[in-house]
C-alpha cells in the first residue's frame, strides 16, 4: 500500500511537467521537424502551409523559435496585427539562445511589421456599443485603449441596440 502513493505521485508529476522538463524529447524533436518542414515550404513560397506547421510545432512544444516562425509566416501573408503580437511575444524571451542569435533579423522584421500598423480609437457613442472594423468586432465603447489596425482605408461601424448604426470609412 505504501508503494502506491509514491508511484501515483510520480505519475502525476510526469503528467503535469512539460515534455522538455521530463527529458521527453519526442515532442521537442517533432516540433523541430515541423519547423524544418515549414521552413522548406516558406522557401517554396507556401507561406500558408508553413504557417500551419509552425502553429502545430508551437502547440506541440511551445518555444520562442516556433512563435517567431509563426510571426514571420503571418508577416509574409500580410496578417500584420497577429504577426506583431506573436513576434513581440517571441522577442520577449530575450534570454533564449535562438532569439538572441537571430535578434537583428527579428528586430528588422518587427520594424517592417510596425510600419504597416497604426492605432484606431473611437471616442464618444453609447456605452456598450459594439465597434467593428471591416465587419469584425474589435471593441466596445468606451474603448479602454486604442486597437492596432492595418494602415489604409477601412470601414468602422458602431452599433448598439435601439440606435441606428453608424458606418464611416477611415
């Protein structure tokens, strides 16, 4: 009976520890293979397919490298807001060896991404009104902070029950 508790405790610890902490390199190895295949696809101009592999790699074994690859594929696809979010998160792991080794290129990519984005803020209106950008919900009024948006022309719509919706190109 005494042996069951330690075995159960060990099993629980192994179940909750990340794969890398357990010394289980199969998840990390699979993530590396997915990233390598994704890089090959990027070289072939298959950015959407590469993005799927990078996302799978990051789910399998989250890492700053995988997240940076997700961001770079999103950049190639013109998904600027997501690319900025993911690249900033990856760069936040400044102590990571891969990030440190690629810092210059990643900073340059972030600069390119940032030049494609601006801030959008809607003031006034009915509290609780929904704010949409090109048909996609982005906030409720009053907006706590401006949201990142792709630079260029877009349609902002504000709507609230019992009120006429307002649509404006910006």
